């Protein structure tokens, strides 16, 4: 079955975190878990001891969820692909596709 192209993520519409995530995945010398880069893109700005309801922690968590959505959108848009599916010991390992490299050019 052909992969659905996500109309929200295409070569011409990458913005912000999606673009940065794709750039980092594309720069990796080998397939990588996309979540490896989440803290680089969205570093926590609260103490580890901060309460669960601390507004900074809540905002950070929401952005982390947004980064997971960005991974799905990049994949659905054909800009990254799963090279090694998750196996219970590690997450999916991804790489940029030709379309992904083109989107960054």
C-alpha cells in the first residue's frame, strides 16, 4: 500500500522544530532514534525536583509531545523513514529520505 503523503508536512512547509529535527536526523552518520534530539531542541528549564504541575514542566512536556508529533508528520510526509523498527530494547531508528535531504537544501 502506498504511503500517505501528509499535506501538513512537505518540502515547502517545514518550520521550526520539524526542520531542526529533520536536520539533526539527516546529519547523523547512522540511523538514529529521533527522540535522541528532543532535549537538544527543547532542553528542560526546570529543576528535576519541580512538581508535576509546575508550569515550566507542563510546557516542556507539551513541547515534547509536539516533537513526537513532528516525528510522525515527518515520517508520514516521506521525509524520514524507519530503518530498524523498535524491538523492545530500543526505539525505531530513523534516517532522512532523499525527499528529506531535498527539503533541507
